[in-house]
């Protein structure tokens, strides 16, 4: 039985993963995506510079391929991501005028969310707005509009698709500190202004033996906002060299994280950020780490997979 079916049997909405034209071109990955998962996040094709690299020129070929694949296979989509400091074209980064940037954001979100209206379950409307110390990250959005870019983005997305679940997405909310404190304050402020926000995505790019044990308490804290919470980009990286002891520890950690979502009512689901260790973004981004996922480089199930199944 698939991970997705087991999560649904436990009353959750999905067990998800990423997909994009890269993995769709890889039969080993596509086969596992089809059989195990029910919710899909495009790894890149819905990011700003893949959609509107130059002003007014929209390219939806790849994102359409992903959405069409999902529909054909009776899968759901989490749109990712509308406003993020990365993958922003230079023409956006160079904007200094408030009215102009407001129009550009509203137009981008209106076009992208509008195109997939009714076909995308949720959107990561804003992504990674905080620094580690809880201050707002420097981006063209914050430089020009201050915090107002956040409600602006949510209102634009809600107008374009009133039924989509609208999320704020962030990493390193997995342990206590100023970043989750800032997130809790921001959520409180958005809720007090009736901003149409429905969920918090906690990316959970975890480090084995370091940032995993605090996940349950942190997830509970996020859930206390009464918004939906979702683990949106789960991987648990191991310090090189990988050995059986580290893989056994990783199994326990995947069990702990999966159980954390199961035990929280408004945790709607868990999404991984990749199928096979071969394709993970981690080794190329953080070279001292490896093997963060549930299938190894030969697409064989790791003990961590059995850990997740054991909990489900
Ligand atoms: C990553 C992709 O997996 C990589 O392929 C790409 O080179 C960089 O972005 N947080 C996010 C994701 O919200 O969009 C990022 O995805 C990983 C970190």
C-alpha cells in the first residue's frame, strides 16, 4: 500500500513529494512518485524566473507539463512559490518604486495563480521571509514595500483563486529560537488583519542527530495558531561518511517526524523534497552531507522507508 494511502487512512490529506520535468524524465523516479505519493510540489517550474524571466513574457510550458501529469495521474499540486528572494529575475530585483513593484507582484501572482485556478490545492505564497535572527530577510520585496509585501501577496493570490489554501513557507522552524518566534508574531499579526492565510509550511530540511528531536514541539507550536500546518520539504541529511549506524538513526528520525504530524490534528500532511539520494539537492548544496531521502542512489528502499511505513 502506498505511503499516501497510509497517511490518508490515518486521517491526513497526503504524503507528498516534489516533481518536475527532470524527475518526469526519469522512469525510476516517476514510477515511485506515481505509486507512493499523492501531493506534488514543482521543484522549480513555478518559480518566478522560470515563469516570467522578462517582464510580461510568461512561459508555462514546464509548469503545465507538471500540472497535466498530476491531473492525469489523479494527483494534487502544491504551487511553489510566488514571492521568494531566490530565482528572482534582475528586472524585478532592480525595481525601487513602490507602486511599480506592487503592480508587478499583483500581475505575476494574478497570472500564475489564475492560470491554475481550481487545479492547485495550495500555494506557498511567500517563502523564506526571515533571517535566522528573526529579522526580515533583505529582498527587493522588503526593501521597497517593508512587511506590506506579505499581505499584498496573499490578497492577490486569494483574489486569483479563492479556493486555494494559502501558505507561508519557511525553513529552520524545527528548533526554538528567534526565527519561529518571529513567524508566530507575523502569523498573529496577519490573522488580526484578516489576511487570507490558511497554512504554515515548515520545510524541515533536517540535520540528523542535530535538529530532529525538537520537531514535534515546534510543529505543535505552529499548530497552536489554528492554521493548517504542513511539513513541506522533508529530508534528513547525514554527515559524510554515511554508514549503517547513521542510516539506522535516520530511520528513527523519519519515524519521529512522521509521528509528529500524525499526532497533531491540523497537520494536514508531509511532503518530502526528493525521491532518491541520487537526485537530492543536499549533496550539491551542502557537500559535507549526503543520503537524506527514503530511496538510495539505486532507487532501493532504505531502512528509513521501513521506518515511515512502521509508523503509518
Ligand atoms: C531547491 C531545489 O531543490 C534545487 O534544485 C534548486 O537548485 C534550489 O532550490 N527551499 C525551497 C526550495 O523552498 O524551493 C529549494 O529548492 C530548497 C530550499
